[in-house]
C-alpha cells in the first residue's frame, strides 16, 4: 500500500496550522519536512523549533529529509523531538554506515537519499541496513521542478537487489507519474507543489493513490 507524503515546503507558511490540519484530513500518512542549510543546496528552510512545534501539533508520521552538509549534528535533536523517518544524503557523508546505525539506535527509520546523478549501486554494500531509500526525481533544493524519469531505472535496479526495500520518491510527483511509480515499486510518494496548488488536498492525494 503506497503512502503519500505531502512536502510542507509548498504549503502556505502564514497558515501552517490550517495547512497541516488539511493534510491530516486528506488521508496522507506522512508529513515530509525538507531541511536545507544553504550549503548542500542553494536554499534555506526551517530547523528544530519549527519541527518541534509541528511534532507537538500532529500525529502524522514525520519524515525529515536532511539536505545539509553535516547531517550527523542533527540526528540527536531530531530523535529527541520524536520524528519518525530521517534521510541523509549519500553525497554529504564519509561514514554512511555509521550514521545510518546512529539513526536506528535513536529509534528512527533510517534512509539514504540519492541525487539524480548518484548511482544506486553506491549503497549496495549497506542495502540490508537501510529502512528506506529516498530517490530524488529532481535536483534537491527547490519545489516545483520537472520530474526526471531516470528514477524508474533506479527503482528497478534497487528492487532486483532487495525486493522488500522501501523506496520513497521525491520531486515532481504528480498524477501523471504516480501510477507508474507505484507499479515500479515505490512505496512512499512525496509531493509538494502538486498537492498544495489546489484547494482540494484530499482529491489530489486520492489521485496520487
Ligand atoms: C526538493 C525537496 C522536495 C520538494 C518536492 O529538494 O526535497 O521534497 O519539496 O516538491 P515538488 O513535489 O513540488 O517537486
Ligand atoms: Zn524532500
């Protein structure tokens, strides 16, 4: 069963409370939070205080996508806040296995995020240690970009290697590609601008399923 994870980046930040309640009502399972540091990606978003307030406000699963150059300094605080999923970018870490172990020791689901240009084979040695893999279907940093269909082949290769691996797709996900992504084996679909661009979030979420 696919899980839908609206990306808060595309929400109206002046009415965040209302936006999150609408996401809860839309039938989504997960709230995707993009943490950007202005170094790994050329953009800034939000940090601990806002994530903590969101955690206290909603029962949705919280999925933190760390687009930062030093993910290791965020793990303890995020687990204290009580987020559910944490993904770190393979491109930012020297000791990926160590950090994945640390996330799991902190009782969060641990994932590796891969940029479009990063081959999936780079995570093969630790594939059995991962709770999920986040495949970027746009270059990280911004919402509203065009979906890159190179992810289909990446899903295929990952599924051949480990059939039960949970795969999350992030970037440019809409009703035009969701069906094919699910058929290919994607289990979590992140979607920002597509969901938040209308008034009826439930209808958008339904169309992705
Ligand atoms: C991009 C972020 C995505 C983004 C998705 O760097 O990781 O989560 O918010 O937004 P859309 O669905 O608009 O591409
Ligand atoms: Zn993301």
